[in-house]
């Protein structure tokens, strides 16, 4: 049996790779649920969120101090004022996470109330009531896990922030085993394809997966979970160990969400965006290059290249999240980073773009064709920053993919 010291080595390695810093302004905390242990590979998924904690030793924040939805909308040239079906989203965004998040609805409402978003029971989402629903994938309430609750808080709140009028459905897997996670993905797929809950306005939408694990030789056997239905586009976080690849974002049937860092001047004005050092990416070890990446064959070769599309993920430019459940001494208003921010946020942006393609491949064909024709108009080319051995450069790269979002066109 491995010693406790040996079991925490992967966590220590992750902390070094993402740069856990202790400074006067705070520190980056790696939740236990984000650490991958060697025995988990190919068997269990981990989360991909990090927390920037201000204060010491265990801050309990009562007001938001991370970036707000309004600030993010400005950064990514999204409309400041939206309505149902007009830049505000429609249909369903299903969030798949493990274990139970007991305070999901109340935390969703606290976040929504703070930023002027529709509350969980509002009757304006997807043409029906409610705006938020929690579902147990097996029909039975799972046990709780505070790290996965943090993940779920981030996911449901930021999908809602980017697509305020889409119905957000949290699908809770029994555990973080891949078998349970993909059972929950299938449930999420059914929910999106059927139009969610209430009177469906649109039987289409997105499934977001902010979790994953190091690639493994049999991973492609799970790819069929992303090709069984019409009207569903899948997103997954590319991971928080810079320059390394994880699954399911390595699947060619999933939009892989990478990470960037946002920069502001002393007055809070946005000054630029660079590749985040923790952004997962690289050539897949096992998945072949899909057709939509033929235009970048000189970069990716015969392998599926990761990521496709990126969003703020640096905890030092992190977003505001509300989670009332204490975890590792943290609760209340927190500042989150990691590519777990990118996956639900990009799913929300694509939802708000309202094209609602029949599958992920069609969405990815649009992203890559638009990237090649209207670069600089619909996407921001990220040309600086490194992640692992990779560097952001002009055009597509293994740090940020095609780059980050600009507006709702070409998504």
C-alpha cells in the first residue's frame, strides 16, 4: 500500500506546475478534488478549478472580489444588455459533475441576485419555469463532496452568467468514476435533446464537463457518448497542468476549452490577454486528427490537437463564485480560476450565439472555418504566454487553440 506521502506527491507536483504562490495579497489553493493521483488515471475524473484565496488563514468572503459577469462581457465583446433569444441564450445547458451539491439552488440564487441575473425559479428561461434544475443521474441522491460542490457552483453560475436565459440543469453523477460520469453524460444528453424541464422552447443546447483525467489508451471507447443525439454540443476543460492533455477534452467530438490570463491596469481597465501557464494542451496521445483540424496539420500532425477555444482561467484574474458550503476552510464569495471556468463559460457563449448546431463536429467546423476567414473579428488571437513546453503564437497553438472569444458571431 502506498504511504500517505506517496499519495500526495501528485498534488505537490500539481501545486508546483500551476504556481501555488504565497504572497501578501493571497495564495492559490489547489482543491483536493483537482489533484489527480496515479491510481486514478483511466478510472476516476478530477475537477479543474483553482481558488485564489485572499487573506489568511481561512478567509470567509462576504462580498465578491473576482471578476464579474459584466466585466467579462466587456472583455469578450459580448452584448451588455440581453433578452431571451437575443444574446441571452435559450434551450438547455446541462452541467455534469460528481456527487451532491446540497446548496446548489440557494447559491445559484445568491450569485444571480448579486449580478442581476434571473433567479432559479424565474419563468423566463427556455420559455418555462424554472431556470435551474438539479437532477440525480441514477435517480438517487449521491453523497456530498465539498470539492465537487465548488466545481458545480462555478459551473452552474458561469454558464448562467454567459447565457442568462438558457435553462441550467445540474446532473449529479453517483461518483467521480468514469463509468458514473459518462452515465451522467448520457442523462444530460437526454435532458438537452428533450428540451429540459417545463414547456421546451428549443430541443437543443450544450453539455459542459469541467472534469477529466490524464489520457489513457482505452479512452476512445467513451467517444460514442458524444455522438448519440442530435442537437447537443459538448464542452470539456482542457486541464490545469500546463502543456499536458486530459480526457474527455481530447475527444474529437468535444470542444476543448483552454485557458488565458486577463490583464488590467491600476484603474481596472482591460489591457490585454495572454496564454495562461496552466492551460492544458498538446497533441493527443491516442486520438487522431479530426477533419476540422486539417488546416493546422503542419502543427498537430496526425494527432487531435488541444485546445480548440479559450477563456479566462488564471486564478489571478479569476471570476467571482458563490459557494456557501465550507471546503478546506473556504466558503462564501470566492475567486475561481482553472479551465473549469472556461468550459461552462464558453458553453454559455456558444448557447447565446444561438446557432444550435446538431453536434460538436458541426460546431467545431464553424469555429475552425471562421478562425481561418475572419480572424481578429470573431476571435482574439493570443500571441504570448507559455504552458508547459508550448508557446502561444500567431494563429492556432497548443496553449489557446484558435484564441479567445470576440462577440457572438462565428460560434
